[in-house]
C-alpha cells in the first residue's frame, strides 16, 4: 500500500494499491531551533521531500503503469513519546493532503 507522508505524499495514507512498484525518495531536513523545556527536550526541524514512484496498478484513475512525482514540506518536533510531524504533501495526480503524524516513520528520519 502506498500513499501518505513520505510515501507518495498528497495521497491519503494507504490509498494506492499496486501489484508492483518501485519508489525512491530524497528527504532534506534541518534543525531550526533547540527546545530546553522538559516537555519538548530536543528541537524543531523543518524539511522537504521529493518522491518518485513507478507503479503497476489496476486503479483506473492511475492507469496500468504510472510514474508519479510527489513531495512534501514539513515541520517536526521532538516529544517525550516520539517525533511529531505536521506536513503538507502534493503530487502530480492533483492530490493534496495535510498530515499530522506521531511516531517514527518508515525509513526513519532519525532525529
């Protein structure tokens, strides 16, 4: 299943099913500020992603073979539980989404 933040951004999570696919992503992020409070001890991060996927699917809107370009911009903050992300994603299929994600992501950004 594809779709969601950093996994063909712009689509809702797990909304693209594909028999076969290849996906690549480049993610850049940088620490914007350090937080010294006990609640948010790490920092605030800003970043962006570029995602490309070739998929083979029976979904009529995408066709049999499709090349999809997607991307996102996001802010992240360290919390005592896990990283918290607020992101905006879009893709070349005219899909847009806003994400609020708590937890490490697949291929974790590691901050």
